[in-house]
C-alpha cells in the first residue's frame, strides 16, 4: 500500500503548534468519528461510537477531550450520532447539525444535546480558525459532507453518499487530503445474505458509494495539490480492505498519480493523524 506522509501521533510536528490536520478515530457501519485539528482548537466530526469508546479512542491518539470546541454531525443515523448528546453535554460544547437532522433526533428521547446550532448546506461557518463548508450529498436521509480550509490547505470529507454529484466534485476540488467513501464491492454485495430491498438501497443513488464509482470519481476529484487520500466507511460484510487497496493502486497508476498516498480507515482502530503543513 502507498505509504502516507503523515505523523503517527496526534501531536503536531515540531514547529507546527498551530497546525491543521485530521485524525480518523474510526469509520464503518458500526461507528464513525474524526477529529479535525485547527489553529484554535479541535472539532469532532460525527460521534457514532458510545461515549466511553469515543473517549477511549481520543485518549489513544492523545487528543484531550477538553480541546474539542464543537461537534459537527453529517446526518441522523446512529453510527454518526450515538454519543453526540452525551459528549456535547459533558463537555459543554455545541453540536451543529441540519434542521432535518434535529427533527429526526428529536423523535427519540435523550438524543438532542442542550447546546445545539442549526446549519444549512451551502452556508459556511468559521470554527477554531477553520473555514467550514457543509454541502448536500445524496443519501437515504438528509445528509451533508464537509470541507475544511485553513489558508491554502484544504481537507474534504465525504461518506454516506449514493453518488458523487457535480456539486460534490466542485466542493471537493483542490483538497490536499480527501476522505472518500468506498462502502461496498458490487459482487460481495450481491452475494451477501442481505434482503434484496437493502441491497438495492445501498447500491442506489441514495445509498452508499461503491468501489467502482469511487475509483472512477478520482479522475475529477484529485487535484494537482492532492497528497493524501483515505478510503472510508467500508462495509465489513460487503467489502475488503485488500481489494480496495488493489483497486486504488491500479487506479492511481492509471491516472499517473503515484504521488498520492492512501490509507484505508478501520472500524476498530484510529488512523494516524494527517498533518497539513
């Protein structure tokens, strides 16, 4: 696998006390959470593990929970929201999500944190010295993806999308670090024991991004300054990290982009931190 040029710790490299970066704490159908490191504090992107597990993973990567300034939620599914209320209330930090997400979370007791801020796709905000842009993606519930920019450095984060729309291509252009979903392999999905209705939902335009579509999209998503690529939200049942790695190596060679290093996010272990210098 292409080695990624990133640090193995969540502490900024020497001389980068106000660094910008990303630590993926875990990604998959059983839980998703990442830390976006900013010049003025850290943001938690999704909170899809139990609060206990989330705190354990933060400790494992040496991120002080008190350094978190806000939680950003992409959509209402539990693998992105499980610990949102507890972490938000415990740390006294706001949770940002769309009105539609708020409505869905409100249907269940103890899902909505005390301090909530509603955001709208297409309306940027500035948090922790980071310019944050939420934009709409196609999923079976209202969902957003994000870009994060500090000066000339940009991170794009897009999972849980049925296809890469023209809007997503435009928003994700110019990313130095791109996190992109590769949820399923079509052959493995068809062969799985899942109900046919679920298979159709996953493979549909409002489902998840499969390996072939993700690899095809790289031709338009990779920009001249893209240096790191993470494939995320892999299905344990319907995908395989080794297969994704083979496809990525082949596709990057085809695109003559061997300068781009990639990693595959795990459900069970945090990825090493990517620092953008």
